[in-house]
């Protein structure tokens, strides 16, 4: 079984300002949700519920065949084949508000 090790993680340094929202999520979120969908949720959701809403939206796409996902587009480019619906994967999200 192949597993990523801690030293495989990406590390980032960001300049942030009070009021910024940081979203850290696994690929299961970003394979199933487009950035514009996440931005819409940020605009429409009370902050304490945001991570839960993002996870629920990503999970909702997993078993849907009639949806478009970022993973479909990546799969099409990589393999020139069609991937139907969402991608079953680990789905985890942490949202932070900078003070």
C-alpha cells in the first residue's frame, strides 16, 4: 500500500491580513468542487458552518453521474477518456478566519 509520508507534504508561506479566510482541504474537496463553487459557499454561509458545508457539497458530488467536476476535466486531459460524475476520495476541510 502506497502512503504519503509527512515529508511529501507541500509547505506554503502566505501573507495574510485580518479578515482573510484560509481553506486547507484534501484533494477530495478540490477534485469534486470548482473554486467558484467554494467562493459561492463563502459568500452564502455563516462562517462557523463553512467547513461542514464544503465537505457536504464535495460528498454530494461523489455518487452523482450528472455533474461536472474538476476531476473530470483532469481525467479527460490525462487519459482522453470520460470520467462520469464525482470522485470518491478522502474529503477533509479546515477553514480559518484570520484575526
